[in-house]
């Protein structure tokens, strides 16, 4: 522990002591307060000033009230009382029934707490002051005497009968139990009851019909301290990273990844399975569990796909808050991303229009008669090999070297972003105003979640790590072909400031009141498609050694899961225990040769009527995804997301084929219509699979050349015959290798609708050559990303977007139409 000893002046009044306590109550760096005061100052006013969660002594009225009510979870037994009870046990006094215990000189809260516990154990207790006339008689009848203050000389030891146990205590005991409570607290979770209706109402109706717990109540139930959360409204809270330091010695729980087969454009319900699984584990099997989900982009929410809070009776609530602004993380990413984009163009303009001397004088101005470099400028000087700190001592050559980045505009890879599907921003021209003095260039917007800053948020392990990654982001090359970074532009610190709150995971809850972390939201087809490392790490500590953390990887196992293992697990150092592979009869029929599935269009009869042949033919995709999982040595459980149009024969057929193909188990799930109860068998299968031997391994060695790593993914995961790089892609590979970035993992940007690069090829395509049209680098995030075929980083709106159905009731302020 880090202990701060605060000595108040002798003669301090009770009010002065209370003011100091109140100040420490609000200090987030102080988790506990132990008081060591003169006897006369131990008043209710002083003791009750300490926040209950910081009360190391356990002497406040609130704590004693809980003790009297026998509220073992919420109360702290005062350390002195604990010590007395343990000594009695050590002395063989395990049965108090019929024993007489006398407390002498043990007044106040400690005495009251001792009497409460002793009486609960069956002892007859009494208390007495040293000066009381009946003291001698009481001492002679006592079996145990507990002394709470110094014995006066005029009280002889002969008054106590032979064989009496005597225990003396003082106030300087620190509670081991309190220290333990700061490390890890067993959950005391009150789950919310579900009353599923049939037919199942809309997602937003289900969400609105449930009354979520206040988020501070949920936080307390799962062992978070008051100072570890920052509350946003009634149902959301940011969790501070300091928790990782507090629980660093706590063993991690089991780590479960939910992936899927190649989906239809409608999605196959991975988020729903994730939420149904944790509802089953915690609300129905009484096992600590946490879901860790990505924050949805507003692009799909208002575009085609709708929200991503799960569905039916397996949802995160309130779903409208989950799907919209949440706690503003994506807005923070947008602000940071666009600040960097503005800095690039502004720097090029200023370098084009000023001499070295003028540029230097503006970069390092005289302020109040003093001229000095900022910290980030000093760091740049050191990287350039200029070991000077006085701006007046640089030579002309050093001034030019320092002041000019010489960015080559044709190499700029950093784009502006917005969290909206806006196809007309896919190619734009910037700098057309006269004030930009003819500096015109073509650029583009990406969707906000495609920003490298989003990938960094998802992969970072601490504030310091995030700041270093932000500084390493390569935004362009200079005219000599060397990389230019955010650190070179001097913007790293500002980006970190904009991201300082976004780095904290957001706590929410499921329909059944179990905890959920929502944090980061990179797409899986154009980024690595997984929620944050930090959310997973915090959740793994909170659930405890026997608990489960369930997280989700975007799209099919060939995309999101492959990146989870090869990118996210490398960044986190975490090893997954089980993969849950989500399949649907609908998707399998599509892979078996069924008609096209189109978002917004009614399903053809092949999907609503029993067709065992289509299902059997389509199981090739399920088998391939099981094989991909087995490449990484992790047990796989197939979760068949059951729809009302699926026949029992179709369900049985899929489960049988899955088990024959190497799955540890295959379980039909009905959580959409029944909540956690409909996923209990899945939860039991996952619990068993987590105890199986795990021989986890990465797919490739980072030391391999970039092209070879791409080829391994293409052949072993996608089933390609080989790869073919365009001249532009090969040129980029050569450049990144030369710049020292060849040892990074690979993040393939590929369609999610097929194992190949062609969305229309379903099932398990073979014999195809995978075309690599371009290769880009996210150096801060820590990966190289090849573009397969033509991949857009800015989605467009369809003819009829979801926003037609979204509305706000001006009277109740309730959101309508989200799904």
C-alpha cells in the first residue's frame, strides 16, 4: 500500500478535523481513511464524516447499522473487533453459548460492535466502566474479559477469577479485511426479472419495458469503488483505469470470444448471442460474467443495419443510449482525427509561404521576453540529433532542419472523418479558397470508426501507451521518402488530451441487469473489428478467477476472429479459453445455394420453409469456420441462433454436422425470445469447454516478410490459391519494409460477405487468386493493412435508410424507431 500520514496540529478542533476528512473524501487518490485521534475527539460527528466506502475503522453509524442488520456484504467489521474475535478463536473459544463476556472500558462504537457479534454467537455480554461500583462482582462472574482502555492501578488483578481469558485492545490495528476488500470484492448482483412476451415485441419496446438499475448500484454490486466510476446520467458510467492497479494481483477469469460463420447482409446475431450468454451465466447459473462490446457507429444506425445493442430479450439497455452518442467516444476520435488532418494541411501551407527564419520565429516565439522550446519540440530536436535547448544557438542549417517537415502532398494518407454514411465525401478537393494561396489537393473523408485513432483506442493498454501510439501515427512521407508522424507535427499531447476520457470503458447493463462494457468500435472489414483491450482486462479482473468475460469479433471468423487472435491477443497478451461460433439456418441455406438475401426485402420461401438439402450443402461454410478456429488451437462451441421458421430437423442436422466437424459442442439457442434462460445450455457447454486443454498459437511469425504473412492468411484462412499484388501495393510493401515496419501483424481489409474477395461467392470458394490492390500502414495502432479488391472506407446511404423510421416524441422525449 501507499500510505500518507497526515498530522494535524495539536489542539485541532472537531470542525477542523471534519474539514480535513471531507477534503480526503473527495481525493480520488485516497481509497481509505484510518483515524488515530485523542479519545475525546472520537465523536459521531467526526466518525460519520468519513465516506462509508473509505471507512477503514468501520466505526461510522452507517457501517454499525449494517453490522446490526447482519448485512455482511455491505458492512466492514471494525479491525479491532475482528482481532478480538480471531484471538478468541485461536484460544479455542469457538463456542460462546452460555459464556459470559464482560467488556471493561470499551465504550462507543467498538464496544457496541463487539457486543453485537458476541451476542450473535450466543454469548451473554455486559459492559462496565472501570469506576463502576459493581465492577468487582462482574469480573468474578466473567468467563472472558475484554479490556478497551488502560486498567487503573486501584483495580487489582485478584478481582478476576483464575482461568478467565483476558484480551486487551488498542486503536492501532489496521484491517486486513479492509485491504482485501480493496483488492477484490465478491459480487452481490441483483438480477432483473424478465417476463418474455409472445409474439416478441420490437427491440425498443422490450428495452423500454425494463427498468434498469442505477449505474452506481450496478458498479457497487460488481466490486467497483465509488472513486473508480464517472457517472453519465442514470445508466452509464466511465470506469477509471486505476482499477487495474488496485486489482493487479487478482487472477483473471475465463476469456470467451464470440465469432460467426460468413453472414448474410442481415447479420446472424453475434451481439445477441454474446448478451444472451452472459445473461445465462450470471442471471441463471450464478456465475460472474461480463460482456465486452463495441460501440456502434451512427453510420449503420441511420443507414441499413440499424443498431447493435443485441435484440429481442438479449439486449444492452437503454438501447437508444447505447446506439446513439453513448459517452461521446466516437466524437472525441472525430475531433482528434480532424485536428491532425488540419495540422497537416496548415503546416504544408505555412512552409510553402515562409522563409526558414520566419517559420522558425513563429514556431518558437518570444513570450513575455522569453524564448523557449516546448517539450514536444525538444523531443523533435533530439530525434534530429540536435542536442541544444536554447533556441538562440541553432545554426541556419539546424533551423531549416527543425522547422521544415517537407511533406510530400501526394503521399498524405491521413484523411478527415465523420460518423455518417456520406458517399459524396469519398473524393473531395481541399484548399480552393483564395486564402489557401493555390494549395489545392484531392482528399477524402472516411467514416469515423475507420480512423487509426479508433484502432489505437481499441488496442492500447494504458494512457502512456496510447500517447506513444498517437505520436507514432504516420500521416505522410517527406520529399526524401521518410515517414512524417503526428509527433513531428507537434500534436501528440493535444490528441491525448482530446482522448483522455474516451480511453475509459463505459459501463452499462443487459436486460437482466448483468454488467456490460461498451468500448471502441472499429469495423471488422476495414479495421480489426474488436472492442477494447482495456475493457477486456478490467472485466477479467472484476469477474474473478471463476468468472467469464465474453467479447465479440466482427463479421465471420475468417475476418474478426483472425484479427482478434493475430492482432488483439498480441497487443493484450491475453489467451482466449473458448470460441463460440454463431450460425443460423438462414445463412447456411444461403451458402448452400439459396437465393440472394437483401436487407429490407422479404425472405424467399426457401428461407421460411424446411429444406434439409440446402442446409446440409451450406454447412460447408460452418465446417470451414470451425477449421479456421482450430488453426489457433482453441476449443470451439457452435451456437445455433434459432429463428421461429427453423424446423427441429434443420436444427438437429446443423448441430450434428458441427459436432462431427470438430466442434466441442453445438447448441441451439433461444435467447432472442426467452432471454438468458434460452442460452443456459450454451452457457453450460462454454463452461465445460473452458476447462479443456488449450493449445493457443498465432497463425504466423511476425518476423516473416509482409507478403508472406498476407499469403498465409489468404491460403490458410480464406482458402485462396495464391495472392497477387498490384504494382502500387508492391511499392508500398517495399517502402514499409525499408522504413522498418515489416515486423507488424496484418489487418486485411476485405469483404465480409464471402471467404473470397467476391461478395457473390458463397459457401467455400476455392481456386481463386486474392488481389491486393493497395497496402497501407497504421503504425500507431501497430499493423499493416492490405486492401483486397475495392474496399470503401466510407459507406453510403441506401435508397431507404433507417432514419425514415427514427423519430422523437416531443412530449415524452422518447426515441422511436430504433432497432
